[in-house]
C-alpha cells in the first residue's frame, strides 16, 4: 500500500508540475496576445498614423514639452487607463518617444531595440525597460494610405509598444494553483481510499497472508504435494476442484480436473460420498487400483474454505491382506487337522497302553491307507485345483467349529488351475463368510453350499446358505449406512460385498444376488460371482466333452437373477 501511495504521489506531483507550467505558459501567451492586439489597434488608428507620419517627416527632433499635451500622449494615456496595460509607447521612425506614461521621457530614444519593428516586423517578447520587466508587443505604424499588413512600397513611420507587468499577467495564477492543488489532493485522497479498500480485499482473499508469506506457502505447497505419494485434491466450498497433484491425477485417471466438480469428472460414488460428507471411504476399485479416500473440511478464521480429499493407493496392501486371509484360513485348517491327528495318535497310544498291539497296528494301517485328515466338506473332490480345494476346505473347517456344514454342489466341475489367486480368495472368502454368518443366525440344520464351475478362463461361483434370507429393501452392494449399521454388514453381518463386486468388475466379471431366499425354512440367500480370466488352460487329459454348462452359469453375466 505504501508503494502504491508513493507511486500515486509521484505521478500526481509530476502532473501538478506539468499543469502549473502549462498554466503559466497560457497566462504568458494570453498577456502577449492581448498586448499584440492592443498595439495593432493603436497602430492602425488613422489619427495615430497621420500624427506620427507628420512628426517623422520633420527632420528635426520633437521637443518633450511640445509632446506632453499632444493628441498622441492623450490617446496613449486613455488606452492605458482603459486596458490596464503597464504602458502604451508611441515612437517615430528614429525611436523617439512621442507618447509615454512618464512625460519626462518624451522626446528621448526608447531603451529597447526598435530596428526589427521599423523593418516592418511585429515583435512579441518579455523585456526589461525603464518601467521594469514586462510582456510587450511592438507593432510598426504605417503611413496614411498604406494598405495591408506590410505594404510593398512603404516603410514604417514609427512603432507602437504595449506592455503588461508580470503582476497583472499572473493575476489568475493563484486560482489556477488552487484548482490544481485541489485536484492533486483529491487524486491522492482517492488513491489512499482505493489503496485501503484494495488492501482489505486482498487481505480477505489471501486470509491475511502477506506477499512473502504467499510465496513461502506456494513453495511449501509445491514441495509437499509433489513429495508425497498420496493423492491430494482441494475443493472449494462449491465442490469445484481447485488443486490436484500428480498422484491424484494418476490414481483417479484425471486429465485436467481443475475448474470442474467431482461429479463432472466421473469420480467413483464412494469417493463422492466421502468428499460430500467429510468422512473416510472404504476400499474402492478404480481401474486396476484399490483406493481409500479420506475427506477433511478446511476452516480458517471462522470461514469454510472447502474440503481436502486425500486419496491413498492401497492396491498392494489389499492384495497382501487377501493373501493373509488365505494364509489365515489355511492356518486354521492346519490347526484343526493337527488337533484331529493328535486325537488319532491318542487312540493308538491308548490301544498300546491297553496291551492291544494288534488292534493298534490295524488302526494305524487304516490311517496310513486313508492319508491326511479329510476336510469336512462334502463333494470337495469335485474341485480340481489344489489351492481352491484347500481354501474351501479351510473355510469348511472354520465353519464346522461354528456348527455350520459346508458342502460343494454335486454339479460342480472345475478342471482348470487357478492363475489369479488373490481376487478369487477375496471374493469367495467374503461370500462364504457372509453365508456362514447368515447360517449361524438361522435355525438348524445350518449349512452352506458352494458351487464352482469353469467357463473357459472364467470361474463361476455360487454360494447358498440356510439363513433367513435378505430383506427386499436392502441393497447389499451400496456403500453407506442404514439404520445405524453398515450396509456392508447387513447380510449375515458379513463384510466386503461392495468390494467383492468391485474386484470382480475390475476384471470384467460380476457379483450378484441370485435369490434373496426366506420363502421357506432353511432356504436362504444365493449369491453368484463370475471372475474373468482367473483360470488357466485345462490339461489335455482332463478336457471334458463339449456340452452345456451346469445350471446355466456359463453365460450368466447379467447381474440380475
């Protein structure tokens, strides 16, 4: 603001100086013009021309005493009185004063040069004379009968000199200076008021930050936004994107997000809900990434400035979590197997302690022939892939501890091996966990049935439970809350149905509700899933004869029942 006021003051001072100089110049020019016009008027007067021509024709020098009461002296005095000039001087062709304000100087030569005027030229200048400095105009007097400004065949017979003193010339200067000073003061005052208003507006817009603080803020912001791996999206209070770092553009697949709203950019609904409500979202699948979004409102000085949306890429974490879930399920299965194997060893030791070695040998031989402890899952031998076999078996063991019997659909047929384990483990694990929880809340007998079907390189799964089914007014695949509970946990208090669908859709597959159930006892919900491209090629010796896919699941891509 000080720089602005100083600049305005310098500009106004320069303008004042220019206007004052122009005003003085105009006053000088006006005085010179007035003097010239008066001198011309006197010079063309017939009486003046005749009298001066008569005196100039006399070879002698006129006496001052004779000129004091002459008509020329009276005429000059009258013009001086009426026009307010300093003097009106009339001379002959030798520069002898014929009329002068000081009668004592009559008959004497003038003190200034008169040769140029007697050459027939008009002269306007500021000169020092016997009456002081004055703005004066000198005009030649032509003889009677000479017409025109400068007759060709005539010579001047004298001159008329009219002058204005400086005091009278600059009578209007104080008023001029006052007007210029008032305008200058008004300009500086207006600049000061405008500067104060602009300063207040800038402080309001910049939240009170000074320019050097803004520079530091921009530098720190650039360093932070470009240095973190998380995506940062800044929204104003209208929901318009004002800032988006490179990480956020890469994660969300945005080109030029600045100036558009999240709805216009086509952001995932879960992230939109988080930004709108100022909350954190659960895992959202965007392209090949699993993202988590956290929105925080921003306030400063009691003002709502908008929202900052932090987007984190948790793809690797999600994949690791899925693997850990698989390991956890396997660990649980091994724990159950260890417990069962220990029970069998106790039986053998008991027979030996009872001195029944023959029966102990027969029992151990039978166990050696049977091999490892079987999974308590009916028809699990229909699953050809060893990893999927173990995964279903592990879930069967865990479900058995909770009183739920897990079985494989007898129509299941899976010969191709799994090549993408993580998504299959996540989707199947979530569906089975939901089904087991729903079955536990239902009436006995509690059971869960899993169907596995190979359709080329696609894996089609079905999971049915014996629970109470799903209410018709609940959308299991919508994120959010309903009646104080997470929608993700509605069916059987399970988790991950929205994420399971997003994981499946990431590969072009789908997860859907086949039947809501609840129409009769022990008839619960049935879920279906298609996972695209997770199976390898079927070995040649295991390739089945071409035929229709079981239960019509081969071509079920429509997420509706």
